[in-house]
C-alpha cells in the first residue's frame, strides 16, 4: 500500500486527507486551493457550517496525511500505524497500532 505522507505535487483540489484537530483526533476532509501554491483550505466532513480550516503549504504537509484505505487486512501487518473509527456515531478517527 502507498504511504500516507503528502508530497506537495499531490496537493490537488478534492484530495481526501485526515487532519488533527484540537482534541488530537483525526478528521476526514478535502483540500481546496485558496492561493496556489502557498495557501490551502480543508473542509472537514460533517462539520457544522462547512467552515474551512486554512493552512499554509508547510503546515498542511506537516500535519495532514492522505486518507489511505487498504483493500484488505492482509495489508496491515502487526505494528502498522492506523487511524480507525471508534463508533459509527463519531466522525473522528482514533490513532492506533495493529496488534494480533
């Protein structure tokens, strides 16, 4: 499976990413260009009012990760870092590590 690290060449409108918020949990959203190549906004899915979060290029590359969904659990060996939904009622993802 591909890496979750974002390269600046991959920053395109509509790119699905996970971003950490104040509670240190991850939230899914989409990247949109505000002022190429320096300023971007991320609209978090399910957030009230679709309020965009503004990021400079460096901050987005450092904080956001690409939303990668492996086709099968066989692509998740023990020790792999993941983010998963705790419950369908929550829209945040919790970081964790695969164990057997």
